[in-house]
C-alpha cells in the first residue's frame, strides 16, 4: 500500500492506524559499508574483509548503524511528510536480527501502530510506527518502533476536506 496523499501534502491525518506502507529498496554497497565503518564503527568485521572472513560472521558485514541509516533514507523519501514532519523524540525496540552484507538489497515496510493528536499542542500529533527491514530473501534484518511528531493539516484545509466529504 502507498499513501493516497503525496509527501508534499501529507499530514498527521494521513497516517492511518493499521495502514502498511512499502518504502522501496536500497542496495548495500561494499565501499559504503567500509567507509561508514571506518568512520563510525571500526570493528574488524566491518572494516577488514580478510579479518572478517575469519570472524564470527564469515565475511564482511555492515554496521547496524549503517543499516539504520539506509532504512532512514527510505523512510525519509517514502514515509515521512516533506511538509509536516517535525522531529522524532526517539525510537524503541531497535533490533538487528541478521547480518547485512555488501550486495544485499534491503526493503523497508512501515505499519502505522497509533496516531494520537496532541492535547497540549493541537497543531500536531504523534505517530508510532513499526518498521521492518528485510533482505532480498525476505528475511528480517532489522526491526524497530519509531515515534514521530507530525503537523496536523492546516485548519482551512481540514474544513475544505470535511465540506467536500473526504476522509482525513
């Protein structure tokens, strides 16, 4: 499923609990795995292909943080609103389930778990989402629960949509 509303007109009201959104695919490139790990996670199984071949994973693997960055790229491009996404107060339950290797193709699926309008700030709401990243074999490699603050549709747009009988 994809959103009925494009990212440049997507607001809190468009994040419907229970909806499932596929966010595309992204390739895991060896040069990016090495560059990321050298800078941020310099463990041998991330930065040294020869040492990694002798290590616990039998070869080079991407840092979990690199995997999270790849997921974030797809989330920003396909799920988050380009006009109403405010920020995230955090994530919960981040799990790296399987090694991610150069040459893998990752796909991201997001399920809206909850969308709650703010009581103290009526111009926004909190959207809680379950995110699953799978490899090209359909095997889950990472899961997490994300919390995002999203602006509500401006009042005048909500009034127009209501008058036209459209759902929000």
